C-alpha cells in the first residue's frame, strides 16, 4: 500500500486516538506516587512509560496489525514497510519531577520516509499533528515557520542538549551565532519544536537525542515550512542523534557554518 493522502488521513485519526489513550494513562500517574527505575543508558523509566506505550500499541495494532513497531520501552517488533515510532513519554525526567514539559510522540515511517506525526503535550495543553502534504497543525490552527534568513537582533535560537557539540570546533560557531542573534533560549523537548513550527522562534540546535524523541516533530516542522536535518545535513532517520531545524534560508546558513568549522 502506498502512503496516499486518504490512507494517511485515516492513519492520523488512529494516531491521535492512540495519543489520547496514552494521555489517559499518563494522567493517572502524573504527580502521583510511583517508582523510578534507571535504565542502562542512565535515563529514567516508570510504570507510566510502559503502560502508555502499551496503550498506544493497542490502538495502533487494532487498526494496523501488519505494521511494524519501534517503541522507546519495548524496542523493535515486526517487519514491514510501515513502521510506527513511539515515545510514550518524551521528557520522563520532567514527568518524574512534576512539571509539564513532557509529551507523547507518535510517528509513522513508510520505507525510508517519515510521513506522519503526532506530538501530544497533554499537561501543557498542546497537540500538534501533520501528515505528508497535509500541512501542520497545533490545537486546530495551521502552523508556519518564520521568514528568518540570517542571524540578526530579531533572531531567536533555542538549544536542547548540546553536550556533544561542545566537544568540537562547531562549539565556537554556535557561540558566534549566539553573539549575532537577539535571543537565546533552551526550551528543550517538544516545546521549542512547537514554537519553531509556530514561527515564535527561528532555529533549534540539538546534538544529543534519539530519533524517537523527534520523529513526529520532523514531519510537523517540514509541513510548517522548515528545513530539518541532522547537524551534518543528513535527512533524519533511525540512527539520527542530532537535529538542526529552521526556516530554509536560516537553516542553510547555519548548516554551512557548522560544516565549515569541521573542514578547517
């Protein structure tokens, strides 16, 4: 089956229902009492993460039993051209500490292309979604990135985790960008991507992430008019660990400067 507009619209309805199912689970635990385990990668996991992933898969599998699944907690399952990418609670550290900067991330990949995404920040009150060719939406309003083309006094940049970036020559490039722009923030997680898609900030830079954190956001940003790559300029895929996103002209300028730093 090809990813037609009709099929993707149907899949989007199901993905949003899956996000609703996760929200119902998350709200039972949020700010409640639960144990926190530390995984091998030193990130936390809770019963809410596992139960929310199970709830998402139950909804998706009922509609798409032949699809494959890749969840944050349970890993890869199945073999298909269609792969659902699921992070039931992206921002578990925020969830554990009781503040609402966490979200449920659900994306659909067809072969090598991300074609659908839902980003549900239930406790923050934002739901964003997009499918290939259908535009990007947040709480029912159409999204569009800004028209920023260069680093000026009006440009706003947001950073996620940039620990790896701080270890090489691109760190000084980032510092130069900061000096040329008007505002820097570190919104992190889903929030700065939602803000970027709305045109409220102009560039997001992250060097340490997992594709499950951002797969739906890649689709949402592209449909809002953004250019989205990793920090080397590659299209995001399953092995992606960094992201650079912004209006096409500003993204191209930032990418060129990062690349030049590694060639010196």
